[in-house]
């Protein structure tokens, strides 16, 4: 951001006076109007991890608590006595907030000043909780009519019955006809980046998970016909990376880049439980075949098995950080899938193999705290399938007896689950393959990469059928 700030005192004062008068017509909301500004412009230096001058504002309570200066940052109904406002309006760049960044706009300053004048009222849920977890859902902008450059294909999901495929775009989901690969519909005004999409049981709506990296996350339901967000389950303090729905369609679980896992009731939107059991990004989430467990994977090299009804940690799967044999190493896990036929879990990431395992057997093999060191030296029940990608796996998908994997070297390999044999392999992508899915009948695989290229492959013929860039009006 530029440091070239020009202060024109008379203009600022005059504009503030005019905007304050307008703002008084409707009371300023702290959570809707003020908190987003403070979090976006100030929390980087005054948040839960960093506190310049000993001052934090990531909660309402901290916002009111003096820093090293001892002066009150916010004095109810007295903006002239509030240090926060003085720092925001300071002309000296070495003192002004935010430092090394553009100053707040006239409108943003006016909102803060008016809010203080009106009593600095807190209208959130809990004053001691982080503000970012209490913000209302964002109103997202419309997508551009056309893209100047393609965007990465973060997620691809085929319609469960029709020859249609939903592909993530920029603030939107693009619905394509799978046979002709013609654009059918644009579902807009969605989060900037869409990380996961799941069709509901009736295929009338989509679960949509995504957000803005490092800033905001969201899980919502979107009506396919109208394009409207019919429900927002919750907002998050970082992007939502993964999503899974149970077999009855009444529970949805998500994982985020903020190390958080949450479970919601689909009908009521009630938050059933949440946990931060991982020490790094939650990269994958899946329900076990019987919906008894919710299993999450992470960059911390573990898979955590939680009881689905309340989130209690059941066990930790350590098969991605073994210390003996040909599968030894400490590997980040990028994705996980559950297979109803074998009743097993399939997880992969770094390393040369897909891990196939059972959560109950994993618990038995973990033993007790006395076995903590020894557990990493046990091969256990895990079955290993060499994925033959020569690089890390980024995504897994299962359809019937087929298991597809894709990754950082641009290749897609397909295996027969029953015997682990490779039955097809596709080369052609020139970049990391982030997304793929099987067509409804299982005869084709659709894949997308970081460059935005989409390819449709015929599994039996082992050839590419179509190639395009997933962007509107191209």
C-alpha cells in the first residue's frame, strides 16, 4: 500500500461534519459498520497475535482497554477524548493508525466517530469473544462479466443425475453442460474463492464453502434456480477449505485454514459443535461410512477422528508419519474420502502412497499414553496404494469401485479399489490439478488446474474429450 498520504484539513473536517450528520439519521452498528473496518485496517498490528504499543482490538473488551500509553482508546459519547480516533486522524505518519498504510477514508472515520458519539454501544454476542467470529455474513460483489485472466479451478463437482458440472469461479459458481461444455448458469455474489461445493440430496441447492484467505470464511446454501443464498450457516476468521455432508443430508461439517472444524444441523443451521484439534490447516473432512465419525486431515500430518454427535476426539491416525519401512516419513495430508462399499477411509498428500484405513482399528493400534513413542513404528492394519504421481496428491475422489487421484505434477491416475490396480492415467495439465470429479455415470473424469484449464476425460478410451478455460464469455 502506498505511504503517500495527503492531508487537506479543511476538506476532511468539512466532509466529516457532513457525513456525521447523514450517519445520525440511522444509528451506527458496531458489528455491521465499525468492527469490519477495525479488523480490516487495524487488526494486523493490534490483534490477538501482535499488539503494537501493547494495544489489541480483536475483541470489544480489548478495544476499550488502554495500551502502553495508559490512555483510554474509546470514551463513550466523547470522541474528542478517545485516543483511537486521535490516532486515526493523526497527521504524523509515524504515529497515525494504521502505520505504513493508507489512512482510513473519510467515510470510515465518520462511522467510528459517530459510533463513539452515540455511546460506543456493543451489539455483538459476547464482548470477550473475537470480533471476527461474530461478524454478520458479508454481502459479496457481483462477478465481472468476463475474466481478464482465468482463475484457478479450486473445485469441480458433477450433478448427481444430469450431465452438468459446477465449477468454481471468482465470486461465483459456473454451471456447465458436461456434453457440450457450454455455460448454462452463473451463481453470483458468492465469496471470493470457492473451495468446496456439494449438491444437496435433491440437487436443488448447493452447499458452498469458501471465503477470502487470511480474512474471512463462509458456509452457505445456494439455490441453483434463483442463485440466491438461502442460508448462511456461519462465518469464520479464515477461509473454509473443505466440506462434507452425512448420508442423511442433515449434518454438514467443515474445516478451515484457522485450524477449526465445525458441525452444523442442515435444517436449523444450529452450530452443534466446534473444535480446534489440529495445529495447522484442516485440509480435508469426511464422514465415516456409518456417519459415526467425522474425520479431518491437516497439514500437521495427522488425521483426527471425532465422534460425529458431539465432536469428542475418538482417536488420532498417525499413518502419515511412520518411522519405519518403505512408507516412513512425515507427510502433510491434503485430502480424505470415505468409501461406503469397503467401509474404509482413503487419505493422501505428500509421500508416495494413499493410506487405506479403519478408524476403529486405528484407535486399537494407538494403545495408551505409555505406547506414545512406539506407535509411530507400527505398520498396523493400513493398506498402501502407490499413487504413481511422482509428487504430492492434492485431491481424491471415489465413484463405485473407482478411485481417482490428482496432484502437483498435473497427472490424474485412476485405480480399481477392489484390488488397487491402476486402470487409467491421464497427462495433459501443465499445472497443479486442484479439482476433479466423476460424471454421474462414472464414465468420465473432469479435472481442473491452477491455470484455470478444465479437461474432460473418457476413462475407457483413456483420451481427452474436451479442453477449455472455465471462465464466462471467453
